[in-house]
C-alpha cells in the first residue's frame, strides 16, 4: 500500500517539524484530515499550542478545533511518523549569506528517526540544489539509509503570507515535487488533501526550489525599480503615487509601490539565489542591484526626514520624532528583518530623540533583537511623525489626530501613502 493510502486510512502519521508562521497552519490543516504530530524544539511554544494558542499570533483558538494533532518537543515521539514535512526558517547571517543551520538541524532531527519507506518533504525557501546536496546527505548519515532506495524526499515551497486572511494555505496553488515519479505523485496527492486550489507538479526538486526563490526575487527587483524612481521623483518634486496612478492606466503596466522591503521573504530570499550564482561563478547584477536599492531605503527615509526637520528651523539635537509601526508589514506581530529599524537608526545617528509605537509588536522582542523598546505613552509634541507601517489602527486615523501631536512646523511622513489626498494643512511627505 502506498504512503498516501496509509495516511488517509490513518494507519500512518504525518509529522510537521517546525511550528512557526508556516509550520503550524500546515499542521492544523492536515490534522483535519490525518493523524498529525506537530514537533518544535521550543517546549514553551509547544505548551502554548497544547492550549490552542498560536505563539505567532496568526491563528485564533477555533483554528485548533477538530484537529487530530499531538504537539511535542520530544524527539522520540517522531518515531511514530511516516511522512515528514520540514518547515523551519532559512534566514541570512550578518554578512547577508544564507544561514541553513536551522534546516540542517531539522534534517538531523528527522534523520535520527528516519525509517525505511519514510517520506521527507522540505518547505523552507532555499537555493536550487540545497535539498539534495545539503539536506539529503544529513538524512542518509544519521539514518544509515540510502536516498531513493530506502526513503523518498520531496520539496514543496511554502506560500503562506502572514496576516493575509484571503490568500491562505488552501486557496493558493501549491507547487510540489519528488525525487522520482512515484514520490512526486504521492506527495502531490497528499497536499491535495488540504489545498483546494490544486497542486502544480514540478518536474524536479530543483525546479520547485528555483520557482520559489524567483517569486520573491521578482518582486524585490520590481519594487527596487519603483523605489529608485521614487528617489528621482522626489528630487523633481513629483509625487510618485500620482505618477504610478497615471502610468497604471495602461493595461500592461505592472503595479508596484515604493516602500521598505523587509521581512523573512522578499528581503531575504534573493540572497539565497545570488549566493548560489556566485558559487557558480556568476555575478547576478540585476538582483544584487535591486537588493542594494531596497536595503538603502530605510537610511534614505531617515536622512530625508532629518533634512526636512533641519530646514523647518529645528536642530536635530532638539528634535523629537515619533515612528508609528515597527513590524515588517501591516497587521502582523513579526519583526524579523524589519526595515523600519534602519529608519530609526538613521534618525538616531543625527542625535535626535525617537519614540516608537506599535499595537502589534512586542516591546521585549524589539529590545532583544534591535536594542530599542516601545513607548506606552507619547512624551510630547513631535517635530516629525513617521507612519512606517499601515496597520489598520493607523490607516483609520485622520489629519486632526496628527495635528494634535505635531509641532506647528512639524512634518507628517506617510511611507505607504495611506493618507494621500486626505492631508490638507500639514507639512506632508511620502515616498
């Protein structure tokens, strides 16, 4: 009997290794159809999930209802699984090089419990070849088993968008692949249990890996172009959003907006591709240039705001700036690779006082990660207010509110252009 049949008959169990933003939603969806083991190395997170609490604040208590799932941090519990999905982070290090240590660690974990006939599917974003060249040897070494002969491996990249309640796991077409024709079909059929939109069967693991890595690389390059145009148009005293609105009337114009490009996907994934390209002796010019532009935008915003404060007659040493929003995107608590930090650090380099607020971020996490915390109460009238993240709580604010917290010559900076056309009397600037 094939692995898919054993899973749906609940004769075998599926395990998800890594229960973060990606892993937990996948585990819960499968647990509505199959018997699932949810594994994470963090015992505190496991205890929260046992009490129907998502540590990432993405899911609500009812999302755990009707799920046949056992949460555990005990390695031995994974012995009961036959089909493993590895969904751990793949960040970059301080030198912007791929850090696959979490992936190798997860492969080590699975390798210790791997048995003949088992399946291992990787969901983490990687460079083409990583699954077979870096992860499979770990599985073989720890298990003593032979790849393809004793166990099968596949790759099915995650496409979960944190904070997005429309484009969910079940509603987005899933790309899947296997190490041979049998595993490719078994893996695709298994994912079809939870992905209503359907599964695209990639011809190989490397094709699936490459497809994932270019999704965010393409967005990164396009946003970089718009960010560069924004810098140019600002020198011309032209509103970028008005330009984009006009250009967007053409049927084939691509709709991208300027902004800070952070987070664990768009701001990270291109470095995995450029790393692999460099190994192969090729310098990825467009991708690297796009990354350079986007990585510089936080400092650009900080410098521009500083210049505007100085031109208003206030010295930066006496200036007070309020930054609203610290997460990497709207309506999420995720602070990983938040480029708002670059804005804050650039402003602080001018010796001004900076307060930061955010209704979704955790102050303790910000202090541990970036060495600044949130303020609970606004301290005084500000010389500049920067709305850096378009959280719902900020999107509904009106000009009257900003007038109440800004100095007479203060500046409202709207990085996402959410108040465009609504501000009549304040000194207003957007990208």
